[in-house]
C-alpha cells in the first residue's frame, strides 16, 4: 500500500500529470463558461419573447372598447382559443363580476393566491404542480385585468437545451481529456527518455550522448546543450585525471630523492660524515622545488575562483616584477614599457603572467644572453612581449609547451630549476581574460612570447 502511495505521489509530480491536469482544468472551465453563456442567452431570449407577447396582448386588450361583461367576453374569445391557449386572462369589473378567458383560466386563477414567485424573476409564478406562468396585470376603465402566459413549452425547451449542453460538455471533456493526455504524454515523452538516458550515462564513455529529439524545440535545445556540456566535462575530467597523474609523478620524484638522501645520512652519516653536506644541499634543493610545485598547484586550483576585479596598472606591475627578479638575473634586461596602460581584472593574475614568462626566459637563457620586455597598446588591444636569446623551441614542441609538466629538453629537466606548469598557468590566465598567447622564434636564436589582451 505504501509503495502504491509513493508511486501515485511520484506520478503527480510528473510533467505529464501536471500538463494533463492543467489542460483538463482549462478545458472544463472553457466548456462550462461556454455552456453557461449559451444557457443564459437562451433563457434571456425566451423570457424576452414571452414579455413581448404579454405586451402585445396587453396593448390589444387596452385598445378594445369592452366595458360590460358581455363585451369583455367577446374580446377574450377573440384573443384566445377555447381549445388550448397559452394565455389565461382574468377580468374583474368594478361591479364585482369576474370573466375568465377559459375553464383552465378559471381553474388556475382559483388557486392564484397560492402561486409562488420565482426567486430571481418576480414575474414568473409557479403552481403547486410546478407549472410556470408569466404574470402581467393592468387596469382599464372600470376593470382590472390579470394575464398569465403558460411557459411550460419554454421551460421544456430550456430543459432540453440544458440536457444537450450537459451531454456535449461531458463528451467534450472526455474527448478533450484523452487528446490532452496523449498530447502531454508525447510532450513529456522526450523528457522521460532524456531522464532515462542521463541515469544510464557513463561519463567516462566518450561515445555516449543524449538522443536529440525533433520536437519539442525546448527539449531539443536542452539535449544539445547537455551534450555540449558533457563534451566539456569529459575534456575537463580527462585533463584533471592527467593532471593528477602528472602531479603525483612530479611530487613523487623530489619526495623519493629526499627520502633517499635521508636514508643515506642514516646509514653512512656516522661512518662517512662527508656525505652529509652534499645530501643536505640536495634535500634543500628538492624541498624548495617541492614547495614551489605545491604553490603552483594551489594557484592552478584557484584560477576559477571568482573575486571582485579592479583596475590594474599593468605598466607599473610589469616594471615592479622585473625589478623584483633582477636580483636573480645574470642576463641583460632591455625594457620598453609604455606607461599608463590599465586593465580590468585581478592584480595577482597579471603578476603571475609576467613573473612566469620572465622566469621561463631566465631559466633557458645563458648568463651572457639578453631578455627583452615590451608593453604597448593600440586602440583595441594590449600587447605584452617577453623575448629571450636562449636555446629556442623546436617547431614540433611549440604546441606542447603549454601542457602541464611538459619540458622542452627532458634530458636537462633535472638541471633546470622549475615545476613545468608555469606556462600552463600563463595560458589559462590569458584565456580567462579572453586573450591569446603566441610563441615564435627569434633569429639567430631565442624565443618570443606575445600576450594579447582585449582592452
């Protein structure tokens, strides 16, 4: 029983059920309003028709010259039929004499004091046998005339119209409910299929995607957007998996080296104290490398964090970054920086772009080499260039240097201090600001990095 209740509750929350209920509700409301309008118009027309009949009869009686009982009898015969008439007329003369238009009229007027008024319309009276009559009364030269018009036919017509309206209403509701249910099922069917496919989706399977329905357009758009999001998510997932693998490898290398030298000191430090300074120097070097790697990894994790932006003086920041690194530079530095260039963003991001590009140039340029730093702008863009006279980058390697942990010269990777993710950070930061970064050769040797940012 509990399972059935849960199933029913779940069905009530489905799009198909909600659409069906709302459409049926609207359909019932529309049909009922239309039916009531038809009934109202019919009743009003019939009442107005009876009212006009009474007015015509009243005018006819008023225009007659009847004064005496015999004259009134002739007038009543003329205006009514003895066999059957809708008009029941009662005439009371000042002398007290009473004239009836027919025997039926006499019978009805005998119980006139017991007739009941209709609640909404006081001119409609009811007999004890539920027979409706329209009531009209007036005075004419020595006589009081009362008219009752039989409305049984009108009420029978209203009853038939009401019954027919009820039948049509029920038929429309049943038919409309079936059509609405089928339509809502078809409309929500694509959503049901989408839900089933999402539940069965394996994000690691690059071939699995949602089926894109032809209709409705909204569900089609959602399916396309979801598939696009799925592709991006798989790219991010693959990149993160690769990142975890590479990071684990890069972290394992210095840790293993540190542990190796610690164990060496433990085993041979007492008997061979000369190995201690060498091992300590190596431990110090690898721990610094490990510290720098952790900082870079934390920075990568913060790249997508949204914080408030500010107006950054890029010219001043690059000058300060160069001055900060000059104490570690043995190369000649040539500066060509245009002043007064500002950019909207986070100061830390632009600092990391400048520092990583400068550190990269320092690592791969001989002590006697040259590093050139340029910053200038035009109407729409800002150009930041770091050029060195170092070893250069082969054409087949240029597309790979922005990958995390990639080194151009793997054989010298242990000799050149660094983490291998500096350029990856630069690329992600530049693209975060809808910019672009390009790498080209410098003749006779060297490399040029060009960062282009939109103002």
